[in-house]
C-alpha cells in the first residue's frame, strides 16, 4: 500500500520540485538547487523504491509466515487494534530513527539521508536502500 501511494504521488512531487526551482530562480536564490545534487537525489530515490519493492515482499512473506504458523494469539480486527497499531508503529519508528542517529551501525545506513549539501525538496528522496 505504501508503495502505491508513493508512486501515485510522483507527478505531484515533480510539479512541486519544479515550482520550488522556479520560485528560487525568481527570488534569485537558485544556488540552493545544484543539478548534479538533484539528479543524485532522484537516483537514490529510484534505487530506494526498487529495493523497497523487493524488501517489502520479503518482509510481508516473513510476517505472514510468523502470523500463520507461530502466532500465540490473534488480534481482534476492530478500531482499537488499529489505533494501538498506529501509536505502536509511531513509537517504534521514532526509536528506529533515533538509533539511526546514535548507534554507529544504524548510522551507516541512515547517514545517506543527511549527506546532501543543499536543502530542497529533492533531498526528501535521499533514503537509505537498507533502512527497511
């Protein structure tokens, strides 16, 4: 589901990048957009999406195996389960991101996200291929 949402947002994102570039040129601050850096960010983003397709398949297969074969109990499918899952996911994402900054092993994967010298919309695409 996440990949479908991300892929469907690509045209909107590209329009926003072009609008940002046009605005920066208008106010004469286009030095914040270096073509080589933007192309690198786009390439890293494409690589991230391609590896994500593979890793999501592996993770989903592992999840289904553990859920069907090794689950101690089954969670009820109601609104409270989904609310709890939302907050638990956010909690664990926070700690995974924090460890990405504080633990050297995880920083090796996360540092790609912080390597751009410029700060513009294309930097959002700079995600680690291994961070999943």
